[in-house]
């Protein structure tokens, strides 16, 4: 059981690594003080450009993948009641770490990129469907926030098209992720309603320090 708890802690600590914040520091700025103030891929892309944004995106998706595919195995070395649910639990803790990172006083990103990695690791057809929906929605509307919300919803719906002994664990996790993502996008949702949401691809020059 000790290894299971260690795996959960490591998943949270991995998820909490603030890749967007680190990228900003490498460029000599605090990303939290520019653009939307978010440390996620979209704001990094808007403020620092395509390459930094792409690096942050891959790193954030990777946190979700590694927590499910690698760290969760640590929690199954010793048989315990949590063993069947370790991939779900580790993925969920990584996402929580991204949103509420201990390294930044629990003020992190919105969790979508990390969630995408979790989705692919747990049920790749659902993850792929979610990503396709994101591309379609963002391509048509240019609103990343709308695409992100529908990405998570698509995965949740896809879990009801899959069977399996432990599928309800994945479904419950998907429901929780949707709730967190909606909560973290409250401002975006209001701006979408008001027609004032920023569109994808619009660069924003960093303000002078």
C-alpha cells in the first residue's frame, strides 16, 4: 500500500511542474504577468510564440501520459485494493497537480493539455476523438476555450461507448475533470457569451517589466 500512496504523490508532483512558468523564466519573463496570466499552452503561445507554446503543450500532455502509463505501475507492484484503479487515480492526481501546483502556491493552469494526455493513456480512441473535436471547433471558431471544453466533454461521452470491468472509474474521473475544467474556464465562458473572448492565433506582445 505504501507504494500506491507514493505513486499518487509522485503523480501529483509531476503534474504540478509548471512548464509554462518555467518556459517564461527561460525567456526572462513571468508568464503570469502577461496575456491572460495563465501558465498554460495557449497563453504561452500568445505571448512567446509558436515554439515555446509547442514545447509547453508537449510537456503538459506528457505529464498526463507519464502519470498513467509509468508512475501508476509503481502502485501495482504490491497488490492492494487500489491496484485496479491506479491509472485513473494517478492521472487524476496529475491533473489536480497541474491546476493546483504546490510549486506556485496552488495557482496553476486549466488542466486541458494534461487531461488530453490522460485521455490518450486511459482510452486512446476517446482521446483521439477529443483531439479531433478540438481541431474542428478551434478551426471553425478560433476559440481555444470552446474547443477545450468540448474536448473534455467528448471524452466523457466516449467512455459510455466502451465497456470493461473498471470503466466506471474512468467515467467518474472524466466527470470530475469536466467539472474542474468548466470551473477553471468560468471567465472564458462569460467572455464567450459576451462575444469578447480572445481568438486563437492573435499574438500579444509582452509588457515591459
